[in-house]
């Protein structure tokens, strides 16, 4: 099956008992068993079964199966948020004294998670320019246990050379973790470019309607857990094979951290996922047209969108993302006042800290999601005072363009 | 053919491969199962091509109960 079909049919067939075509919401904490023997078999791992929603539940499980199919992976785990997904991956692989090698210019929350939160537990992170694969290689250490990249850095909009970085990781014997939130499985299957683990904030394009926070981890099956530098997972691989990492998360880290999603959120995310392929086509087409419109506008100083030939990442984005540039762009208006003026003048576009919604959203990153970082740090993260970030929605393009034109006229 | 599945002797009904056996045994969550054949963990992509023979020892293992992995 191909992507449009998988998004609708993948991993869930009408419920055998009732025929329900939408995956039912199992709004329960626990699952009862007839006998003590049956429940003990589930705990022993010799029989399948849902036991407790913090570990598994049929509604999130349906979402996991669909995401596994869309990513071409061996299995998935869905989480309460994108941050929970990244937390699980890092906590599942690293120990105190280990090191993360990450690209810079990524989502500020992830930077904070690596630097501040994991920093407290003695895990150090180095952030390197995503454009500079050589510099990434130079910053590999003996204790580096994973490389982390975003397919399109949010908000720096740079596109790392994923296949080259995957080679680098594999030469070092460590996994490459790819946050594909901005691209979704519709623009890229990171598995095909060498990635080992894919993470998503499903809160964004996958849910697509701004109504459910969520995250996902997909094991692509590329990494051989029986050989890696992770002793506990190596041991587990003797029993769990390719599912060793997911088993370690499910039965230890994910279970202990309590990262599970609410079944209702998984239901809404599954509903959103059905239309993801069609929405992504439209997000990309609208973003492309808006980028071209802004680039020609006399009040706009610069536009950063990987779908524009002026982007240094244009050729790579075309290659990796099947000829598309995604649904997010940034542009500059010269100074903070102009950026604020523009945001205040928009009528259709809404001012909020989200992206990937069906609606067009605008944001001033420097004073909001990046306000905790100093000016120098903001600069290295690709954030400037005059920058407006746009998550281009799927409204009629003419309406988006008219709204931007009237707001720019007032700026 | 006779197989040992999770330590129990089972007479199968025509299954020739691991994929067919998963279907025949109505394994409910095939995405969550690891399959061990005669002591070796199988790669998932080989389920369809791995042939079964009389007397094989098959273990289906699940990691969804939340049992501690470290003990
Ligand atoms: C690229 C990226 N990764 C991860 C996250 C975190 O996701 P969540 O808000 O679902 O925790 C975000 C949120 O903006 C994001 O943009």
C-alpha cells in the first residue's frame, strides 16, 4: 500500500467484534483478566495483552501500528508529547557521562531538554551547525552515544545531509535519531536515508488540527541492537531481536517515566492522520507560493524557505523531500517593531506558538519560544529580532496572500 | 505438523512459514511479537520466508506487559 492508503487503512481494520470503523477510544486505565495465570503470562511476555494504560492501550496501539507502516519501521511507541518522545529516546540510550551530538538551530524546547534537563543528569550535548557535516565528525567523542538532527531545523530552516550523517553515526557504531516533525512520513521516510530512530511531535502536522498534543518514536530497523554500545539493550536483543530498543523503552523507561498518551488524544491523532498526505501536499504548495510572494514584496528583507532556489538547502530539500519544501517558513522585516506590527495587523493568520495546524499561524520567535536564550545564542539558533515565523495553513492561497498583503501594507 | 509453541505441543493446520503461523495462531498483536525459532531470534523481514519443519521450537515473546526487563 502507498501513503495515502496507509494513512487511512494502515494498522487498523474495522473492529472484529463490533465493526466499528473508527478506532474505539478505550478510556480505561486497566484491563481485567479471567485468571491469575493469564495475567502472569502477559507479564512474563509469553502472551500478548493490554494490562495498564501507562504501558499499552488499544487506541494508542492503533496509532503506533499506523505510524510504523507509514515510516516503514519495525515498531513504534506513542507518547504524551513530542518532548516525551525525545526524552524517552535519550533516557533509553544514555547514561551519566555520555554525550549527545546534535545539530544547532533546532526546536528550542529540545535544546533546553538536552542542555538544561539532561545536563543536570551529567549528559553533555554539543550543538553543531547542521550544514557542516565535517564539523559534526570533528565533534564526535568516544562517549557520544547518539547523533540528533531535525529534518528541517525549526526555525533555522536548514536541512542536514541525513545520509552522510547516518554514515558518520554508523562508522562510530551509534544510532542517528531524526526528528521528522516538520516533514512527516509524507515528505521523507528517514529510514531510506539511513536513520535509525525517528521521532515526531504528532501535535503538529500529524494531528493537524491543533487539538491533541502527542509524540511518537519509530524504530526503523536499521540499527543492530545486538551490536551497539548499549549493554542492556544488547542483552535484551537476545530475546527481543529488532524490537530490543522499543522493548527496553516499553518495559522500563517509558513505563517508569509515565510518558503514555491519553487514549482520546491518540484517537484524535488517528483521525488527523487520515488526511495527512492531502494536507501536506497543500501545506507545501501554499508555503511555496507564499515564499515566492514574500520574496518579491518590497517590505520583506529576506525569506528563508528550503523550497526556494535561493535557500542554500534547496537542492538537498528537493532530493530528500520529494521535491517539496515543507509548510514552515520564516521572513524578516528589518526590525522587531515591524515584525510586531505585521503580526498585529494580520486578520486571518493567528498569533500562536504552534505549527502544523490546518490554520495559518504566525509567531515572533525571538520574544516567545526563544526568549529564554540570550542574543548570541539566539543568533546561533537562527533566530533574529526581525524574524516572523509562518506555519502556512491549508486555506485558499488567495486568502492567505491577501491577508499578508494587507498586513504588510500597514507595517 | 507438530510444533512446540511457548513450551506447549501444538498441531498446526497447514502453516508453512512464520507469517502463516502468526495468522493461524491468531496472534493478536503481530507488530509486538518477537519470534524465536529453535533458539534464534528471527528478523521481522524474514517471517514470510522462514519455513517451519516438524518439531521446531517456536517462542512468541511480547513486550507489552510492563514486566521489568532488568530482572
Ligand atoms: C521539531 C519539533 N520537535 C519537537 C517538538 C516538541 O513537541 P511537543 O510540543 O509535542 O512536545 C516541537 C514543538 O514545537 C517541534 O517543533
